[in-house]
């Protein structure tokens, strides 16, 4: 029986290096649960490369926030969840779920995890990854073309029309809620070295 569950939340702009931080944590504390907020996107299968901005994935309403909160609350109470899976090529939730068992440490990662006050209340250590716009855009461009079947033109259009405005409207303002701000994401070794004692303390408490 798990006595207490701690949650570490990692946020920042698209391409900032959030997932890299999560992987670094895994190298130090392998026994934890990883919950990507991206899995909780709402389905939007009607969009494609030509009309990619028909659905705004960079708005808090793009996520099933109630389900995300309920799952985090369940894990916090030591209960298992059925985590949804998302098809990023066809922009819809898959028909399969992954059963996630509770662990003493839960790591959540996503664009909008600090926009919702009730979710913020569940997080024991809040991290904001601060990476320059140009670096983030290049990483996003490479990922979306290589992994998600997108065209360069559609990535650029989406970035200019919704990603960049969404970042400054919803993500950047959540810096004020962060316990720690990490420059350059997982590529900043000095920041990671300073962060690891905090993570170990959270995991051990």
C-alpha cells in the first residue's frame, strides 16, 4: 500500500525540452509513473495538413481537463487509472487504453498543466522549462515532419497562427506558478544537477 504519492509537473512551450527532463528523472529514479498531458487531447479527426488550424491544439480547451484531473487525483490516492492513448497522425483518441498502477512518484508533462488551478494544487514540485522561441520552433518542425507526417508548410502555418499566440496567451503566464525555472530544458547540465536533489527529496518524502 502506497502511503503517499508525490507529483512532479513539467511544463513549458512546445519543443522546450520537457520530455528530456522526464528522461533525466528516469535515469535517477526509475520507479515512477509518467503521464503525458498530450494523451488527454480531445479528438479532432476532421482536420488534416491543409486545414491544420481548424482545431486549436494550443488552447486549454483542447484537453479533456476533467479526465486529466480525475486521473491525477486517483493516482494521488493510490488508485490505478486507464490512461488514454492519442493518435497524432489522425488527430484522435485511440480505442485502446493503458492501465497505469500508482507509484510513490508521478511525473506529469505538458503544455497546459499549470493553467488549471485544481491541477496545480495536486502538484508537489512545479517545473517550467524556458527555451528560446527559435530553438523550440526548430525542434517542433523536426518532430512534426518526422514523427507525425506533417508538411513543412502546415507546421509553419500552425506555428504562426495558433502555437505562438497560444504560448504567450496561456503557457508563458504560468511561469509565475513554477517552483523552479530550467533554462534550455534537458540540455542544461548545470540546471539539472541543481534540480536532482530536489527531485530525490520529493521522491523520498
